[in-house]
């Protein structure tokens, strides 16, 4: 940003293709948390077939079904695309959820036969078809310590297995649920100002600290907000996951790392990833 009066632009990419799980709400959360602090913000919605604008500070990519995911990847990649890579190179932040996460990697698979499609290669990860049934249910993730975040809560619904390469880091270790589903017990991918995860919710509505982390990457230090309502939602969902409320995930991730926050101390997943 060029100054305190600059408008932070949040680009919401292809919600008509990648809007199945309400992830478009993440863009709304980011813009509103800036407005509550007296900072100007704008959400620019980019529909399928429209050019991705350069010069935005944050880009949000959501989840979707197989065919829309492939269409989105083709529009974001070369030769017509490339704006997202240029934006990241220029210091922009990216939040990518589920199908969006897979698109950012080198490749992903789609369809009943597991056809491979090229990703953007924006982060070092690949996605293959997972073993066993879909991962569906509440998920709790302990983020890597460098991010300085508390436990993250979300909802997952996918059949992929994402493996993170040496050029990036997993975003965290799974406490409850499946996450990346490759047997590593991790969720998501993190590289520079790019953060990918399998957490729906929308994830930023459930986890205001993650929203502020992304905002801080582009605007600097932020004044605190009264997040009592948001934190109440977060704690309720963490308690629900710890108590086994609702439908449990089909595949279960391994626990690992130091536990933080109010999630039940010592609770662990009941089975390994298939």
C-alpha cells in the first residue's frame, strides 16, 4: 500500500465457479475487518470469463466441483492468465480454499478416472486422488508456529490428497479431521504470502486471527478489534469437534505438535488417515 488513505482491494476470483461452499464470505470478512478499523476497502468480484485485475492487495479463491475447478485453472493459468503469479511476486496475499488450494499447486486430478490437470505452480504441492471415501466433517488444525496463530476451525468436504513439497510448508497439523489427506497429518500449504487450506466455514469467519494475519501482510500492524462474537463461534465449533458433535470425518488425520487454545486438552483423532 502506498499510504494510510489507500484503498485495500480484495479480489474474489470466479465465485460462479468456485463458490460451492460459501467461501466467497472470506472476501467479505477481510473487507469488513478493515472498515471496522477505519481503513478503506473494496471487494472486486471477478466472474468466469473476465480478466483478473492486477494491482489488488489480496486475492481470494474458493472451493468448487471438478469441472468448474478445471475451468478456473485454465483461466488463471497461461497464456491468458499469469496475473496471480505477478501479483504475488509484487507482494499481494492469496487465500485459497480446497479446490482453490489445489489449483495453486503444480497439478491436481479431477473426474472419476483421476485425470491430471495442470495447476498454476504458484506453490510447491501436488494433489492426487485420496484413498477411501470423502473427507467430510469438522476439522481442527494447529498452525505452524511461525504463523503465530491459535487453533483453526473449519469444515472439510473433499476427496483429494495434497502433498506439500520442499519449496513450501504445510499450514499446520491436523488435530481432528483429515486435511491434506496424504498421510502426513497436515493441512494446507503456506509459502510467503500465500495461504492454502481445506477449511471451509468460511474459514475467516470462524478464525479472525487468520483474517488479520492476511491483512497484516499487506497493511502492516493492525489495531485490535472486539471479536467476542467471532470468538464465541470459534470456541463453539472447537468444542463441537472435541466432543464429536455432528457427523465425524470419514478419514481421520493424525494428531501432532503442541496443542493451543481452549480445545480439549489431550483429545486425539480416533484413527489414522486411510
